[in-house]
């Protein structure tokens, strides 16, 4: 997943979005556009009750807790799992507004990214997605890029690729 701020002008924003999504499509990632209103439970289950204070919540007439999507990864994954393609290799791209309280920062912002599901070559899939994200940041002139990964296997592969002396590992 990659988050980026879009240009301020509407025309600049549209060009930026079209170019980014075109680069993802060219790499084989199909556009996903999940609903803005999502069940809150998956976000709370994954991130714990601490995220509740950042969510914009409502309750439907049946009592189900709903939220404005605070992220696109979970909705894209839910849509994939509910589709006929579930269990098969598939890649998706997205670009859209997400909503979460962030202190002094805007609570609505754009999130762009790609997700890959079902591939057996997970390391290659991770490397491909990282390369696409870095290409996008370069193409749009983004400078201070920060990469975060929670995938220990990917981190270990990176360390191995650096061919560091064992004492530095």
C-alpha cells in the first residue's frame, strides 16, 4: 500500500490519478473501487479497539456498526474474497478517498496502492509491488519516500540481498 498526496488543482489531480492507475493496469493490476461505507468489524478486529477513536462510525437500522473506510486494503481484500476469483491469483489497484481522524492533518485524503492475492511466489509479488510503488514515486517527483513493511520474510530477503557481514546482521 502506498499513500500519496495528490496535486492541488483538479486538472493536475486527474492527470496524476490517471497516470498512476494506468501504470498499475499496465503491470496487470485490475482497478478495484470498494464502497466508501464499510462494516466496522474487520477494521476493529484487525487493529483493535484503539482504532475506534480514529474512525467515522455510524450504525445501520439493524444495529450493524459501519464506518467510512479508513483504509483501502481491507475493503479490496473483502471484495476479492467475495468474488468468483477468490483463491486464484489476482492483483488489484486502487485510488480513492479514505477517512480517519489524524489530529491536525486532514481527515479525508487519497490512498493509492496495489494488492496481490493468491500468488505462490510471494517474494516476487512483494518485490514487484515495491518496484511499482518506487517507480510511481519517481515518476511523480516525490522525494522523501518512506517505506514500511510488516513482512519479516521480505525484510530478511532485503538484508540477505545486501550481502552484509554476518556481524552486521
